[in-house]
């Protein structure tokens, strides 16, 4: 699949047919596109592919470092504005104004941009150091393997030479026939080694191309944030000890007293009511929740 600046994917054959005259309209958004603007789609989601391409393109302009600003707050505002620009271009919001802002930024900070193109930030230095260490380790491993291979070949050559000399001395076969056979084995061996070397080169080339694509698509910026309704925190209502004991008014209204025996006149005179007895019963029924 191929993709252009509008972010709508198209297969390679369709690109060759539709844009045979080097330009044409997009089959979805009808935007005028050029054939040389198509590139291979890397990510399955076209939106992610579009964002990654825009970030890589904008990073050539928005490459200012922390020490290019007087305060840390200015650097953070610069980073936040960069994310807003990426969002506008990805979702095609205020594209004309955004492109004008990018051009103005490039004109105002032209010297710093050119200087920072030759500098590496901390993340890029970390990647370069790891790649350098990996190349050095790979070189040491290859040198060790080559040394072992040479030693094995030397031992094998001495053994083969001794075997050939013994055969020439003890065999009734003509010496020319024996030597021709050994030459044929040597040629076949050299061809196999050459073929194995070519396979190793192709494999290393594929690994290099894969890592190169990964390095190009690597992004150390923060994730894109989509604006929306502001977050409002609300405390969760965790009912740990069961429901709250109802009040005296709720006990009278909710029918709890229908199962209570009416108090005698003497108990009422002492201040006891059916509501008090019901509250005690409800409290005792949930003492296990309060204790444990």
C-alpha cells in the first residue's frame, strides 16, 4: 500500500494507473496529489502513518533544544505548540494558518535550525552510542568466527594433503585422476563458500534496512493529546460497612415499626419508644460489619 500527504492509502498498481501523468486527484478527498509524493505505508493505521510522516518532516524545522530558550517554561510552551501544530495538520484543522506559522518559525529561527541539524539531542546520542557498541561487538564476533574458520581450514588442509599423499602412494588409480577429483572438490567448496558469503551479505543488508526504517520512525516526543471536555475528579462512594442506619424519621416512614411490639405505658414514661428499640435492633444486626 502507498500513501500520500492526505493520508488515504492506495495500492501501488492503482497509483501507477491513476497517476500515470504524474498528478491526479485523491480518490477520497479529491485533493490534487503528485505521483512522486507517494510513499510506502508502514503502519496499518493510515492516521498513525500520516502523523509519523508529519512528525519526521516537522522535526527538521522544529529542532530547537532546551538551551535555545531562556527559561524551561518557554521550552515547554514550544513543545506544546509543536504538538498543536501536529494535531492541526493530522486532522486538517486551520491548515493555511498552521502552514503560515511553520514558515514564519522557519524564517525567524533559521540560524538555530541550521545549527541544530548538526547537533544530536540526548535521545539521539543514546541511540548512536548503542548502535556504535553493537557494531563493535558484531565486528569482534565476526573476527573471532573468521579466526576459528581459518584455523579449521588450516587443519583440514593439512589433513586433506596427508590423505592425498597417502592415496597417491598406496592407490592403483592414476595420479591425474586423483588430482582432478580433488580439484573438483576444491572448486565446489569455493563456490559453496562464495554462495554462503552472498547470503550473509543479503541478510546483513536486510537487517540494516530494517533498523534504518525503525530509526527513521522512532519518535521521542510525547503522545498526541486530543482536546475535549476537561476532566473533573469525583470521589468514589465506597460502601465498606454496609448501608447507613436509618434515622428515627426514616424508621417511622419506611415501615420498620410494623414488626415492633408497642411499648407499655411504663416504658413510654421512662423515655423508651418503639423507634429506639428498632434502632438498637438495626445497629446490632450490623455489628459484625462494624467490628470486622
